[in-house]
C-alpha cells in the first residue's frame, strides 16, 4: 500500500496536490492497483462517471472480491479496517462494473470497465462466438443465502466472477474468516432490462453479499477505481 501525490495544473500558474492511496491487490495471477479515497456515494451512473473522469477503470465483481479477500486478512490495518466498514450495507457497499442483460430465456453477464454498455445483439454475438468475458446463465439458480460448499457450483456467482481462481480464493477466504454468502440475481420479470451489480458485507460483518438485480438508482453505493495497466507500469519504473 502506498500514498501518491499528483499535481493538477490550475489556471494562473498554480497547482493542486491531492493524495491518493494505492492498494496493490493480488488478483489471480496478476495484481491490481486499487485507489482510495472511494468514489461516491451515489447512484451507479453518477459514481462510475466519477471513476471515468479520474482516468481510472471501473472494478468488476471479481476484482471487488479480490479486494474484499485482502481486507479480511488485514483488519488490523486502519486503512483497510475503514474500507471494511464502508463496505457494510448500511455504510455504503461497492458498485461494480459487472452488469446483467436479461433476456427471455437467459441472462448475459459481462463487465463494463469503461464507456457504455454493449447492446444485447453484440453480447449475443460475443457469447455465440465463445467469448469468455460473456457468461450465459439460466434463471434456475438459488437466490438468498448460499452455503459456502455450494458457492463454486452456483451458476450466477460463477457468471459474475468468470475467474475460477478468484472465485475459489473468495470461498476459501470466507471460510477462513467464518463468513457466509448471499447471492441475488435477475428474475424472469426483468426481461429486456440491464441490471447493475453491487457487493457488500452485511451490517454484522457475517456475510459477503452479491447483488446482480439492482437498478442503477436502487441504492447509494461507493466505487473503487483501478489504475490502468500502462499507468501502473509507468509508476513502477
């Protein structure tokens, strides 16, 4: 974890210096540089626009889980302890870049790290072409509390993650931390809609909760920005 200060050029020859905390987070076989302070709180589009304007990438569900795994292992650190509190339901939680496009027979799950959501036609083509970044899921998955020994068989959870290594690490960390899991996804009455995703801990800190059935204005959440690969590489030289 590091603190970086970046100057912003001001009219009249001045400069504004704002500190940004960077958390290097293990994510499968790579590492992501997540930034603090959090963006928000606000509706999904409002918060994600703030991430975009900062020149950062939006954080999909799998990366939020990698960050949550790191948080759970470092609750004695004041920065990560504060982030843990902000990830609780009543205090905020985190919007993610993962979305669901609800069709009449299936749900297409994908990430929008920047820019606009793709059309259903584009997603269908990508799915039919075998694009691993688009998951096609039926409606017949369990909603609500999911025992941890069932989570790696849960089609919507796996569709949200699309990274089996991170998914298994999340289950292992929840098990080690004696937490549970709740999963909510779109239902057939949402056909023709795009639904947003958020992740939070319940207020008692007993479970990690995955919501994939939200309108973008369902709740006021935070978001975490992720440095682009080129930016991180340049800073590490």
